[in-house]
C-alpha cells in the first residue's frame, strides 16, 4: 500500500517537531536551570506569621517577583520571592548566585510577628519590618484601577533615593518602572497596594510599599512605607527634606527584620 507524497512530508514534519520539542525539554538553558535552582531554594523556606494571636504557616507566591543581576558586584543571577498570597506579603526572600557561593536576604514587610526556617537557620525578627505613614496631603486615589497605578508611579516619582556604601561612596537609586507585586486586602481596608523597587541598575536596594487605604475609594487616602533590601545606608528625600533614613548595617542578625546570610546547605542541589 502506497501513501501520497504529502502524507510522508507531513509525517516527517511531525517527527522533526517532536524531535525538536524533546531536545528542548531535555536540554534546558543555563538560565532555566538557575531559575529552577533558585525556586527549589525558595521552596525549602517555611514561613509562619501571626494571625489571630497564633502562628500559622503561609504559602509561597508561585512565581518570583523579580529577576536581576549586578555584574559590577559579580552577581550572576538573582530572584526575589514572596510569602503570603492574600494582601501584602509578610516577607520576601532574595536568592543571589555569586559563582560558587549563594547569598540570601530575608525581609519583613509586616508589623506583626513573622518567622522563617531556612535550612538549619531560623529567622525570628523582634521588630516591625515596615512602618506605614499616611500621606494626608497627597491627592486622593483615583477610582480607575489602571489610572491608579499611574498615580502610584507619579507619587513615588516625587521621591529621590540614594545609598552610601561602607566605603563612603554615594550611589543614586532609580525607581523601576513597574511594581514587582500588586495586591489588595479589603478586610484590612487596603483597597490597592503595590511594592516598588529603588535599584542600583536592576539590583533592588530599597523597597517602597504604597497603599490606597480606607473604607471605600471615595474616602481613600495614601500611605507609604520603606524596607531595606541591602545593607548600605539609605536615604529618601521628599520636597528637599529627608523622608526616610536607614543607617549602614554592618552585621545583620537573625532577629533583625532584614537579615542577610550565606548558607551552603540551603543552596545545595
């Protein structure tokens, strides 16, 4: 029995496509392998937060919030992960790959008790990671969600930020164009919220959390808070006045709301 020529061509094309698909599946790129490695690290971290006076485990947000690198510091690849799928995340984890070594940052974004277990390490901050300040003189949040995001960016654009490193050098930080996370929590009167990054290149050094809050958007007001995502001395200026300051952190500890550490066991395959 003979098959038409077009049937043989179609069969060959299907075979070639299947072969290509199998090769692609079998041979992930180095970038894909690093992302999978960083995800596995994040999945090893267990986070609990105080809810109704009890410590309860919360879930990892499915995808990383940000991926970045910093060639000036030999930082080859890095990601930011979050825990807490309802409302503002309770904490973030930064996974940074430096060749043969890996560094990690745990960052609290809450004013209630939060804790984490990362491999053999335990994080138990004893102070609030974020203090929100109401901006009563800022214009009220607009009603339309897309326009409200533009309003957030416009309001944060009024701020300037810089860091001073341990060697005394000053570096201006830039506000990344898009938030790394957006959320709402109506039961807590958070109508709309977002986490923005002030970065050196794409490397986050300062997190800016901005929220429209109130019983309804018609009566809503803005509030803002900051959290360090680097150990450098940090400054935020608004209308030529210092609005936020965090001193140089020469050695973070596991009871601090920002903790940077290295742990080979956590990073092992």
